[in-house]
C-alpha cells in the first residue's frame, strides 16, 4: 500500500468512526437543531444551534472554531454551546470555508452570513436580533474580531444569503486570535505562521503584504467596534501574547470598551482551571453586554426630523438597538411578537412591520396625512388623519367600522388620537390648544373638552 492510499484509508476510517459515534445526550434543559444550512456560496455551510428549552427570547452567541484557517470543525464547540444554552443564550457553532482551497475573505464572509442567518430567523429561533455576540479561538478568534470590527465594511459581506440583514455583533470574546499578520513571521512570534498564512492569504508577506494588512484586525479598530474581551496565554508560541497587547492599546486609543485577560504561563489553548476561569470570564462579558439588566427599559421613538426613522433604544443608556425608516412620520407603537406600527404621513399610509422589519400590513386608500395610529385590543386600528380632519377605526381588512370627522381638526389642526379604556376617543387639537373626548357609537359627538 502506498503512503497516499494509507493516509486516505486512515482519513476514511476516522471519518467513518466520527460518523458512527453518536454525540453524548443533550441535557434535559437544552434543545438542539443540527446541521442547519445557513449559506451555500460554493459549498454547503452549516451550523448547529443549541438553545434553552424554555420558551422565550434570548440573546445569541456565534461560536467560530479555530484550526489555522485550514482545519477544525464546528463540533469542537458543542460543549461550550451547551453551556451557553444552559446560561440563557441561543448558541450556534458554525462551519466555514477553509484554506487552501479558499483564501481570505471567504472565511469571514461565511461567518458574517451565519450572523445574518440568525438575525433573519430571529423570531423562529427565539433570538433577540439586537443582542448577538461572537466568540472563537485562534483562527476563530481572528474571525470574531473581524465580526466585531467590520460590521459596516461592505466588501466583506460576500454573496451569501440574507443580505438585507446586518452582520454586526454587539459583543466579542476573542481567545488568542492573531491581530497583525505583518508581524507573525518575526522570530518568536509564531511557530507555524510561515506554513499557515500563505495558504490563508494567497502568499507570504513578501508577495502578498497588502492581503496581510487587509486581513489584520488591528487595522480596523474604530470607535464603533463591538465591546471586546481578549483572553490570551502569556506563553503562547502560535500567536504571541503581543498580539493581545497591540489590540488592547488600539482599543484604548479608540475609546472602545475592552478588557484583556492574561492567562499567566498558558500556551495556545487552555485546560483545567485555566479553561474554567476563561469560560467564566467569557460568560461575564456576554452577560454584561448582551443581557438586559433589571434597570434597563426598551423604548421606541419616532424621529420626525431629517433622519426620518423609528428608533428602538435602551433607556437610560440611549444605546440604539435598531432603526426603521418612517418617512418622517410622527407615531410608533410596539406590538406583540416584535411587530411595530408606524405612521408615514407623507406617504399617506400606516404600516405594520414584523420583527425582521418587513411590512405585513398597510392602510389605507384615501388617507391624506395620518399622524396617529393605535392598535386596539380587538385587532382593529385607530388612525388620526390630520389633513382630512377625521379619526377612523379600521379592521384587519381595512374596512372602516367607526369614524369621527370635523373641520375643526382638519388641515393639520389635529395632533394625536387615542382610544380610552371606556371606548371613547381622545383627540388633541393642537391648533386650538385643547383636548376633546368623542363618544363611541354610530353618531359620535364631543362629550368632554379641556
């Protein structure tokens, strides 16, 4: 038997052995969805998703394996993802294209596609799309750093699916990832850079210096980077500890929330007490930035100014979670299941969008300038049309079931309308500086004013 055939047979044996060895059973409080395809640019890329069995909406963490950009499997993070799920996260360990068949940025394009997949399927998976983090080690550490630094860099999005969704992450925990490839070839910096990096970047530093810079996280640090924790062994011979120091200094200069956790005497990868400590620090970091504290409140704001958008933010921090264009509308209301109701006066319509910000309902023909909208308990919608001078109640098929009209609230004299618990309707008449209450029924009339 030749050496090549012997290696092939050994590889086949290991593959079959892996396939025939069932994974250990899941804990009773964790559910799993295995082999979920998230992209298929050149080949099928998949993720394994672990989540709490208890129903709810959870933050998510993407786990990206290492292996010198040319090896490794997503199964290596199974145990970590189970721990994350038991700690209240939806955790996805992902495969991605590898070298030498693929060079940078293919690996990054795939990890970005994985984040977009989770965000696009957030409702089905029980994920809060505004709270997605990423963690990885070595090559995976590099890739999650790039996720945290290049959320707005279009050239790295690739051609994978769900392009309408953001690949940004809100927190990163980097385990010993390289940060500046231009120094990796220097004596003492890495025992395998000269072997690994040319496969990843299409050539060595002398021939592909631009790609070494283009792929180095250090050159993308900016004030909008995701809060990042770096955990690194001080005796790492594969990725020198200096990489962590360089990154930390750059983060500090840019004003980015960051923390460096040195593991004294540790090499490339942690075991025993070092591993337990590192995972504890990781969970603390994700809890700090991805889990809402009891003092945090989410609010919706309708920006009628030049930006023309509805904004979801945390109070009191003011941290923006997402924005939706509203054509400089005046009103926004949060609905169940992450839906919102927005007025778009200049476009003569009221729109309901789902948790992915896609329109699922629009009303109505004949509106002139709706300023106010309120979804009622029975599913009907109350709309105040300030230009037409009327308030209407419509059902889900846009049929008008109640209306009140008066020239006193027409030509933009009205500002707001709201249905009370008693079934009456309050209307703010801004032009006259007064508030009126209108009765229910087929012949509504003013029953109170102030």
